[in-house]
C-alpha cells in the first residue's frame, strides 16, 4: 500500500516535470522574436566583451602576434612575480589608490552637498538656470576641459596666475608641474566636470521623500539643518550607498582621459597611474603580456571592491546592486 | 510658510550666494576661453583678457580655417557620431526590450551576461590584440563596435520599457501582433523621452571620445576633432615651454612667432564645443526625466 502511494507520487512528479518542460518550450516558441532581437547583442557581447576577457590569458604567456593568444608560450606567473618585485609597480598602485581615495573623499560628496543646496532653493527660475549651467561641463570632453585648464593655469598667460600677480603681487606658479598643485587641480577638475551632473540622481531621490516628514519636523520646531541631517540625508542614504558601490567599481579604474590630458613627465611621481602606464609601456612600448598582467590585477581588484561593497551594504540592511 | 525666521534668512542668503558662485565657476572658464579666441595675440600674452575680448579680432578663426585640417577632422567626427548613434540606439533597444520582459525564460542569465561586462573587462591590451585579430585597426568600425552599447544605457532603457503598462502590449498581442511589431508600433512611440536621453548620451560620448581614436586610428587623415584638438593643445604647450625656458629677447621673439598661438587653440576649443552646446538645451528637458526614471527604479 505504502509502496503504491509512493510510486504514484513519483509518477505524478515525473509527468509534472515533463509538463513543465513542455510549457517552457511553448513559452520559448511564443517568445522567439524576443530571443531573435537579443541575438545580435549576444553575438556582440561575446565578440567584443567576452573574447577580450578570454584574451587576458596572455598575462600568463609570452605574447607574440605571430603565435596568437592561445599559441604563445605559457610562462605561468612569471610576469606577476616580476610585477610585484618592481618598484615601478608600487608607484603605479600607490598613485592609482591615492588619487582614487582623494576622489572618494572630495569628489564623491560634492554632488550630494550641491543637491542639498539646490533642494533648498525656492526660486524656480534660479534653480532651473543654475542647474542647466551646472550640467554643462559633464557634456564637454576631457580634451577640451584639459585644454582649458592648461590655458587658464599657464604661468605666463593664464588668468589664474595673472590674478595672483595682480591681486597679491605673488610670483606666478607652474601649477601643473608641481606635484601638490597637480593633484589639487586634478581633483578640482574632476569636481568641475561631475558635481553638477551628479546632482540629478540625488535630487530625484530627495523628491521621493514624503513631505509630511518635513511638516511634522517643522511643527516640532526643527531648524533647516536638523531637517537636512535627520530627514533628507537618511532619505537618500540608499541612493548614496548604490552610487558608492558603483564608484568603488570604478575605484581602481581611474579615468584614462582625464589623467592623460593633465599629465606631463615632470609630475610622473604622483600622476602616473595604471591605465596610463599600460598604454605607454604596453601599447607604445610593446610589453603586451606584462602590462596585460597589470591590467588584470587592476580589474580583479575593482571587481573584489564592488563585490565587497555590495555585501557590506546588504549586511547593513540596505538594498545592494544585486 | 508665512514667517521666515532670522536663521532661515541667513541660511537662504548663504545658500543662494554659494550656489551662484559655484554656477559661475562652472561656466566662467568657457567665457574666458571665448574671450581669448576673439582677442589679439598681444592682449592675450600681456594678460589683459578677462571675460570680454580685448582688441576684438577674428584672426584666430581665420587662421584655423586657412589651416584646414580642422574641417577634415570635423567631417570625420560628424560621420563617426551619426553612424555610431544609429548603431548604438538600435543595439540598445534590441537588448533592452527582451530584458524588460519578466516572462522571458532565461532572462536572469541574459541580464547577468550584461551586468558582468559592467563589473569586469578584458582591459586595454587584450582588447587591442583582439581588435587587431579582427582586422579592425584604423577603421571606424572599431569605434562603433567597441562603443556599441553601454550596460548602463541598456538598463535605463529597460527600466523605461518596464514602466509601460502591459495591457497595451497584451491587447496588441491578442490582435495578432508579434513582438517586433509591438516594439516598433506601440513601445517606441511611447518612449521618446528615453530615446532622446540616450541619443544625447551616445552622441556626446562619441563626439567627445578620445581614447579609442588615440589607440585604434593611426592614419592622421582619419583623425577626429578631439585628436586634432589635442595635437594643437600640445603644440602650444611645447612651444610655450621652450619659449619660456629661453630667456630674454630670443624667448620673446619665439613667443611672437608661435605657429599655433593661444587664441587659435581657444578658437579650436570653441569649434569643438559649440555643436554640443547647440543641441544641449533642446534635449535637456528630456534627459533629466529620462535619467531619473532609469536610475531610481533600476
């Protein structure tokens, strides 16, 4: 009796399974056009995103064009051993990390502060004009922004030095060939380009906060700053967390164009970072496998940081990226 | 709120002032560069130019036109941008629509295939080697294909599609329309804000792109505006550095004979920027909405 029930249950699940498979198949047939739409993207993803990842194995080989990616000689961790033993590599990692930390400390909060300020503006005309103008630098290329920065900082004809000389009777400063000033202008230019645009997402988040919270706080006698710190900031903390994770993903992947535009050999000690070195030594210098290894190191650290940040945000009760 | 307390009044005063300063800081460098491009070389070198041209002249623009290469670069950039945007928008739409359908079997796998490329990539060197293997060096196809679709933009569009009520598509489905038809006839006409937003993003991205052109395009006659502009910036820089390091009258003479003076560089900067500034206000009202939609409910 017991056996009979058991086998009946089993045959039932088996038929259910086959039924489910059949239903899934009809669904796939029904959605065939959707799959067809995605097909070109799938091919593209594989050819232009995943094949290069497969190509990362040259970091473990001695790549030569004649032998191809999978035909070049296998050398194991040779490049990585060389890498970790070279003082050059530590310079690159140090600069990349430091510039990223500075960006995180100064550039990341800038749009949050700016959004909080814009949110307190009651004059709609002022708000619209100021937003429109603040977004402009985001749409201008680093080549142009770099050109402008070089022009206004020039020690002989730049307006910044002219003002210095006129107002304070100070000596003109070669800003872009001085290590400390270079870092300052690098960060400042980053804020210039990204702060205004970054406010969009925070302003959207702020507009989602329940206005009743502010009314209640006003009745309780809370001032402007208390409302900002106890209602607005907690209200957008989820958005801040998500952008922080995304930022950490770009953490070690510092923008090539920004740094390349402002760089010069004199400030190499603070300005040479992984991407610019990979470009110069790898592409221009022909050290393909060695620099592919450095790039690999960079990508892996970036991935680990996103993963870690995502877990941390989730552990703290927020909703992560995935 | 009828009464404004003293504290609030100070708060607003400071807030408006700071915002005004920030906004001006954002925009004044551009005004200054325009002023330089319209000023005489003497006025520029003696540092008289602020926000208004001194000794107004169009020489810089005339020289730029006479030199000529900037027009070839401009033509190249327009071509690269127009084709690039068409290809990118097509690809992004085709990727986003299936991903927006929760009923699709295997959707999580497809989503992760896209997300993973946003978190990890092969890097410069392997990508270069693969593109060389494909025979794409020195062809614009490498720019179009490498920048074909961005994961972020796919997600913005996917989120927008998900906001469109299913009932519209279901009734079309009942009438016998297939997915391609529904996308073309029903979904896309409703998606103008997101289409405008992403068109602007891709157009600006391609127009401004420098790194990929630097790496993959080696034939100078195929250079884009940004490459050409960078060359001019460097020329001025090198000339200035050598003139500044040469003391006395000889140095002054060198400065006078600069092939590409400050004003021409400024004129080139303006030429490269103006097209974006022209389309920007028209698309602005769309993109704020588009970005908000895509980012919040992703």
